[in-house]
C-alpha cells in the first residue's frame, strides 16, 4: 500500500475528507459572522449560542411537537432568526454608532445569559437527536465507513455558502446592502429602508448559525456548551480569512478544517491549537487577513 | 439546625479570551461564638461545564441531604458551593481562600487536574479535603495526603472492573482514545496494565485535546485502522458521549470492534439514550436500583435533585458528608476544626456505613473502600421505567475492588 509520511494513503485521504466535514461547519458559522460583521460592523459573540439554539430548536420540535428533521431544517432557522431580529431591535440597534467593543461586550453577555438559561433548563450532558432515516447508513470505502449524513453536511454547507455569496455579491439586494454599509444616509435618500434591511440582515446571519445547529444536532450531543466549543475557532477562521470577507471566510473555513484534520493524524495533541498558530502567523504577515481588503 | 447554602461563585467564563478574574467569595458573617460552633463545608465542582451533570448541583443536593439526615447534634453545619470551571488555577485560588476563611472541609473536586492541585493545598494547610469527583488513582498513590480521602471510585477500580472483564471476554487487543490531561493518562495507564497483565496487547493510543474536542471521527478512524478488538475510551462526560455516538455513526461496532467506556456515569447513559448506548459495559460503585437501601436513598433525595437520578459521585458526596459529620460529633467541634490530618485519622478509625455504599472503611492511604459493580446498558425494550438503564453483570468485593495498599507507593503506607 502506498504511504505518505508513514500513513497509508487511503487513510490519509479519509482524514482529509473528515477534515472537510469539520471545515463545512467552520465555513457555515464564519459565513454568518462575516455577513454580520461586514454589513453591520457588529462582532457577534452570541453566534455560538445561536448555533446551539438552532440545535435545541430542532430537538424541541421533535421531542415536543413530533416535527422531524427536514421541517426543523426550515423552521429552526426561522424561529432562531426571529429571536435574532428581536434581539437586534431591542439591544444591538442601539450600538451602531458606538465602538465595536460595545457590540462585542453586549453580544458576549447575551451569549452567557442564553447558555446559562439552557444549562439550567436542560443540564450539561446533552440530549439525543437521531440521524434522519433517509440519511442514515454509510458508504463502505474498505479502509473506513463514510456515514451518508456527513456527506450531506458537506453538500448542504457548500450550497448554503455559495447561495449567500451570490446573494450578497451578485444581486441588486446585495448591492443595496453593500451600499448601505458604505453610506447609509445616501442609500436611505434613494428610498431604501436601511434600518429594516440591517435588522433583517442580522436575522439572516443568525438563521445561518441556526441551520448549522440543526445540521450538527445528529452528530454531536445537543448540549448548551456545543456552541462555545466552536465559536473561538470560528472567530479565528474569520480573522484569518479577513474580517467581513464573505468568500474569505468560506475558503478559510474549509481549508482550516482540512489543516486541523491533518494535525489530528500527525500530532493529535496540537489539533486544538493549530488554527490559532496559523492565526498568529497570518496576523503578523497580513494583518487584514488573507482576503481582507484594507 | 441552621443550614445555610450560599452560591459563592458560579459563572463560567465562556471564552478563554474573555476569561474574567474570579469573583470574591462572600461567606455569611457569623458571630465568634456562632463560628466556633459551626462546621463549614465547601462543595467545589463543575457547575457550568462538561461535568456539571456528573457532579454540579447533584453533588450539592446530596451533601445537603446528608446534613439534613444527620440532624442537630449540638453543632451547626453550613454548606457553600462554587464552580472551579475545571481549571486548576481557579480551584487552587478558591481552596486557599476557603481554608483561610474557615471552611473545614472541601468536598467533591472533580476533574483530576484540579483534584490533584487542591489536594496539594489541603496537604500544605493541613485541612480536610474529600475528593469524590476526580478519578485519578494518584490521589491515594504517590500523591496521597494525610488530610485527604478519595471516596467513590478511581481509575484503578475502573480499569480492573471494566478492563479486566473485557479482556476476559476475549477483547485482548486495545487502542486507547485518551483525554489529554491527568485523568485520561491515569485511566489509560491503569487499564493498559490490566490488559498486559491478562496477556493482551495495546496497539496504540491517541491523545485528544481537553476540553476543546467535539469531533472524534478522525480519532475513531485512526483507531480502527490498527484493527483492535477493543477501543478503550479513557475520557468522560461529553467526550465519551460524542465518542459513543460517532462510533455508531462510523459503523465501528458493526465491524465487530467493542467500545470499552472506561468511565461512564448513569447521567451520561441518559444523554446517549438506550438506542445508541445499549450493550455498553461500564463500572460504578453505586446504582440507584441496586438494593432496598439504594432505592430508599434515591426516593429521599430525588425531590432535591436537578432532573437527574444520582450517580456514584452524587451518592459519594452524601456518604462522605454523613461519615464526616459522625466523626465531628465523635471528636467534638473544636478538635474537628484543628489539624486536618487528625480529623482524617479519626475518620479512618471509624467504620463507614450508609445506604449508598453499605458497610466499608477508609484505608491508611486515604482510599475509601467498598464493592464495585460491572453493568451492561439495557436494550430499550428491557427498560421498564425512567432511568432503568443497567443490568448487573458482576460484583467485585470490597477487598478486591481497589488497588492493593502496597502497590500504590503512598508514603503513608509503611512496608
């Protein structure tokens, strides 16, 4: 059997694939963050909590309402996105004129409160959520099983990322949004309701996190700290990609997933730190991030 | 009986980057006469992280149950609790602060890295520390402490019960997935010793970052590639839960690989669900449905528990507080507030007996001994009621369950 650095080639290929799956989550989450930061200038520290709420919404829909995975994929982002819209109206909209730091602290506080409430209500060990029957099972590659569900996650993430990118970069609505970040007063003068557009953008960013949560529910244990485990890594991804760059965060998300996957093979102990090492290097060499514009 | 409970510090710093400095512990002020006649117990554990359900509010509820059942015997008991966030530095600061403020006993202290660190503070200050939640057998081995006791379970006992039984059942080649800190290393070491002693082989191991890992698929695939008969999970809490879920997802069990969940609590089984968890074997020293006494205890404490049935850590907190208070009543409050080593010596001299663990004793190295039980997780159709999860496979007698005194290298044991 062919070997690469002492690891059998098929096994290494499998690990790349697994890295790509984790990268899909990084990409989806950092995409939402990038949308919110790029268009609203808010560092949304509550993104992990909103990801977790997405997973919990799916669980609640199933356990309390008997509503399955596919409907949850649609309803959960709507529910959590609506909560996001309310949060934006009540709190975040007051902060647009202030320094970034205020938004960061506010959303950080919100994240602590949300996670605390869920922890008190549901405990810390998590709740079971089963893989939908249509996506259960696995492909047998010989050297490893590849669960069908994980393949679905990659496809779903790719579609979601591309759609969002096209929407913002290639459509009239996206053009309005980008114009509003440059000069809100001028866009408003053309008759566009900028505050409403901004509110809906935040809601959409939150909904992206919630979709990620629903996709993650069958794989990880649905527990209140599932978001806080991911969010630090995702912030690093956003910083490496360039704050606010949509394409940057998508590409970096997938790439870093793969890098992390390889680290898990060659030096497992370092797999939790490798992304931060890369972040430090990128910040030194290109302070605006790999795809940053400034 | 005045029993005060005060939340001292209970907020998790969510992000390492935003880590906040520890809050100040505010103990209720007592007059000097009151203070001299009040025994103060501090429960220190994980209130907000991955081990919250395994320890957390459940441990506090069970300690309170012991205080309530002990009743009024001429002195007051006060209980406070705090969150050590699974960080040794937070635990050490809190322990110093608590002992300096007149806390007489620190209880629970899960997460082996924190447990060992607090154990050192207790030794240095000659104050009582009863560790219930940590697993590492080093607490009664090389790092044993004259003023410390290790109560419910340890890595040696888990390794002997689960590991020993798995090798006997034909699982003689192992690969370990190990949480990369004191606990995981100790559990892997103790289990590997049993595997080798029984003629088995260890094919390899992978150390996973704690607590930042939630995707174990890569590690599981690496394990599978070495073609072991058994994958030993030397981890706990949500790490174990995620490993079990993802091993099922990646079809490991369908390829005939057995999972040995070396530390699994009933609270974890509840979270995994019987559908995914059925057939797993695990070891605990307490199960609520073991006998009439354990069922009676569970009925009494359940109304106070946070939507959970007690596991062996929760039960251990009850049992430890009860025995400690009996000792205080026996030696007097003034003596009990004196040097910790003397209190612990008295506790070692008295036999233990309670509803959770039955009759037992505390050895000279600080090891509380009682029987250990090997369980198999039931199939969904076998479970007849809420939390009816375990089938008893075998019982290891008190004298056999834990590491022999001579093998631990504890300086307190004179050869």
